[in-house]
C-alpha cells in the first residue's frame, strides 16, 4: 500500500526534512520524491510506502495536515487507491 503526499507553500529551509521525519515517525517509507521551487513557491510530491505504518492511516493524514498548518504550508496525504480513482479518465 502506498500514499501520495503533496506539499505546497512558500519555500523555507527544512521542509523536506520535516515531512520525511514525520513519515519516519509513522514508519512510512519514502519511495520517491519530486520537488520544485518556482521563485519563492515550494511544491513537492512524495510517494510513500504505508504497508508497515505503526498507526492508522487517518492519523498519519491528520498529523501531516497539522504539520503543514504549523509551517504555513498545505500538506495533503491521500491513499494511492483514492488518488488513482480521482485521476482515472
């Protein structure tokens, strides 16, 4: 099982580190990361293996949202199945 985590907001030092550290706290393994900085805007998409997380997925999602709010970012965590259904034509 995998999840997609998106991060959008103003660029700052340590965004990738804080998000990946939070993944590690939940035992979610970061598989792939793509990020971009456009002028002062930061955008990142992470693909994360959630098959061995140590807490419920909803708790991971809520925790990531709270992390984003504390950093002035928008962080969304979505199960891969939901992501695929939303983007299937």
